[in-house]
C-alpha cells in the first residue's frame, strides 16, 4: 500500500516538464500542449493540467488524473512507474483518490456541429441527423468572454464513454475522450443484426467508414475505441464478437503496430491516413 507521502510526491510532479519529456507535447510560450489532444495544456511550473474542452469536474487534474483519464493507465501503474513501489497490497478503499467522469453539458443548438461534420468532414447530413436522433451525437458549447466555442460530442448509449471534437474548421482544433472504465467505447449499428464489427480509432472515422461502405448495405457494428493504443477495448471486443471483428485503424505506424499485435483477426486499411480522409478525397 502506498503512503500518503508517496502519493503526494507523484501528485506534485511538474506536469509541464513531464509532458515535454515523456508525452507528445509541444511548447507554446509559457505553456505546453498535447499534440494528440490540443485542449489539454500545462502551464510552466505547475503540477496540474487544464483541459479547455471540459467543464467542471475533470477539467483539471494532477499526473495521476492525466494518465488515468487520457492514457488508459491505472492508479497502480502510475505509482509503479513514478516511484517503483510494490502495490500488490493496494486496495481502492485505502486510498483517498477518485477519478472523475462527467459528460460535457449539452447545448440547445447543434448548428456548428452539423456544419462541421457535413461541410468540413463531408459526412452526409442525413447520417448525422440519424445519429443525433439516436442521441449518439450532440453539441456542447463553452463560453469564453463574448465568444463561445462549440464542440461535437459523441456519446455511447449507456453514457459511459464520450469523444469530444472541436468544430473549428481552421486553426487549432482538439479532441479528447472520457470513459468510466478503460474498455468502454462508442458504437452504432447498421442493419438488423451484427454480422461484422469494424474497430476504428475515432467516431468520425467509424461514421466515415460506414458511409464509404454504403451504410445499410450490410449488418454491422461500427466502433470507435478512442485511440489506437486502447488495447483493452480491442481485447474486450474480440472476446465478445470473436472473428466478426475487423481492425479498421489508421494507415500509419501506430495502426500497423496494432494490426501486428492483433494479427489473428481480419483488418482493412484506408487508402489515405484514415477513413475520413478517404471519404473527403473519394
């Protein structure tokens, strides 16, 4: 079991330096920002991150919050990696630490989300409307002064997982996700039963692949795991659906590593980097 002193030692780690040394972060003045999730920022000299895409709980946190929320780590794995202590006797009830999960607040309007997905991402409006009707997509807005920043939110039917994506067509965009458990995911079904399970990296790619494959031309489940490194989710899907699973992750180095790891199931690869790029250039 870890002592409170050990936990405090990890909590106090300078996240600005940690992110630049250990994560894919880039400097921006006195701040650092994740390349893969541009809303997550670290101020020089601070032991906390800020996620500007979030509201309320979960919008800020320490190193433990960061790695468990965005990188699929556990409390045990974070502590072991930072101080190397033996956590074999660790029990959740003995540590005063709770990871927060809270859905982004739903806005009344969906205009910016519809415009971004239809115009910028080239996804047909009727497809977006269909998923909105099923409450699998909605819009969240964050007021900042006299402006407001609107985001697409993709949430699963049990509201235990979401992806959020900025609607800015130009300039810096961001994306992120939240989940109640490491193996949660977003999905939607076409047809009357599940014949094939397409495992994609993002909700936008899952929708794009469905459009490319003519939506209801087959019975299928289109899944977003929220990032190629979420192996626990892939393992869960394989355990549940077996050989129905088809890996449809990105056409890049990380995607190839994933295909190599799960080489017992089928895979398909986009012509360009991902399925949305195929849709836009098709």
